[in-house]
């Protein structure tokens, strides 16, 4: 009898476990839809003009579904910004894994990032949220620091390996390049919707990086 009871219990609980798994999968999928929709809305309209209803309609879900995953519009902006910085980190890691020389790694990072600014909705949204961070009533990730640290490290390696002059300052070179890069992507966005961003970045690379090389 105990065995029959146990079997019946197992049969009774198994479908519920399966249902729980399906619900979790749906929840993950819905959260992704909402995050993608929020990125599209922020990239297109900017944080102040976007509403939770806008995001819900773009995602094809109810406002309640949005609020189930994100407490408010600020939380959506935080999540999109975090995903933006995660994508930049993925690009950087891919470049690091490519076993390029330090200066080639710098060039590759900037070109790949430029393409992401042109083609990836989350990256475009993250860039706009960076500019609008003072309008967002929430703690946002600090921009530029990680990118500058990566470039500084590569310029330091380049100096150690004799690719750049021994008296060059890796930190200064990195800061100048970061300022030029993010300024250029913004100008390219305003004037040409980033259609010419790779050309602008190639100009920066030809102008700034070779000056560090004898």
C-alpha cells in the first residue's frame, strides 16, 4: 500500500513540477521580450518620453506583465543599461581572446564597438541612456570607466613591448581615445543616425593611435 501511495503521489506531483518549469521558461522569455522592447523604446524616443504602456505594447504583453518583472520605468532603464555594459564587456573579452597585439586589440575593440552602436538596439539604447542619466531617478552604471581601463591596459602593454614610445602615458592616450570615440558616435548619431560611424572611428584610429607609434 505504501508503494502504491508513493506512486500516486509521484504521479500527482510530477505534472506540477513540469508546470513550474514551463512557467519559469515563460517568465524568462517574457522578461527578455520586455527588455528588448524597452531598449527599442529608449533608443527611439529617449527615457523621458517612454511610458510603461509603450514598452508593454512593443513587447506584446500587458502592463501587469511588465510590472511583474520591473518595478517601474527606472528599473527598466537600469536593466537596459546593465545589458549595454554587459555587451561591451563581451566585445572586449572577444577581442582579448583573439591574441592580437596590443595596438591591434585597441583598433579591433573600437571597430567592433562602433558596429554594435550602429546595429545593436540595446547598445543604441544604452548610449542614449548614458546621455540621459541625469533624468533617470535611479542609480545607473558609471559610464566610460571600464572602457578606459581596458584601453589603458593595452597601451601599457604596447609601451612595455616597444610598440609606442617609452615616454608615452597610457592613461592619457586611453582617455583621449575614449573621449574621441564616444564623442564621434554621438555626433554620428545626431547627424547621420550612425550610418557613417565606422568611417568616423577609422578617422580617429588613423589620427590618434599612429601618433603613439614611432
